[in-house]
């Protein structure tokens, strides 16, 4: 079984370009980036592809969370 390379990234690898074998495919010449959610400050380290998923996932989650807060306040 091939290990997911993204599970062993460290901060020292930010900005470097590498080939990444992930569960969803093989990323050639992928740059490792670090992104921080502006809402909850959770950090993510990985390829841009996965960082995009992290960002949109958090955006969707926090929008949902905001909406559920509004619903609670109105109830
Ligand atoms: Zn977040």
C-alpha cells in the first residue's frame, strides 16, 4: 500500500516542488503550500489542489455554521 505523502509533510517543505502520490492521484511537480483558515485559524499543509479543497471546505462549513447560528437566534 502506497502511503499518502501529504501525511508526512513538515513546515520546512513549504514552497518546494515535489511529486506527490495521494489517495486521489499522482501530482507531478506539485508545490507544497500552507494555508490558514481566516475564520478558525486551522492550518493546512499540502498541494495547492488539496489546499483549495481545504479552503472551500472551510468556507462551506463556516457558512453553514453561520446559518445555523442565525437559525438558532431566530428560534
Ligand atoms: Zn475554518
